[in-house]
């Protein structure tokens, strides 16, 4: 999909420049700069939009691949015990017993 968007973007830029020259020179009364400029600007702007979409989509695909690969590593288990690599629910080392007697101070 990225390659298609890049192709459309570059084709739009090149097509806008070529068509600007053709429509600018196509009239019998000389070069019409307004007609050429409208094709040039339209082609360049639409080409930049397609290239930007391709650039964004390329990063989204890279992030997806990174997350897909990293999620595989979280599902791994230790081979010697067969247990998961992350702790089970309720096995946290955090205990709130020490914080029950804490009193808030003015600087907290």
C-alpha cells in the first residue's frame, strides 16, 4: 500500500508539471502562466498529500510489526519451570501495611 501511495504521489507531481507546461503552451496567444501555475500547484500539493500519507502509513506498519514482535516475547515461558515470564495475579511484592500509619505533612 505504501508503494502505491508513493507512486500516486510522484505521478501526481510529475503529471502536474507536464500538464502545466502543456496547458500553458497550448494556447495560440503565448504562454498562459495562470493556467500553468494552477496545474503546477494542484499537482504538487496533491502529490505531497499522497507522499505524506505513504510516509505515515510506513511508520504505522513499522510500529505494528514492532508491537507484534514484542507481544510474542511476553507470551514466552521459562523452559525449566513451564511458568509464564510474568507474575501471576496476587503475587505482587507491594504491601500496603507500611503505608497505613503514614501521616500527610504540609509539604506532601
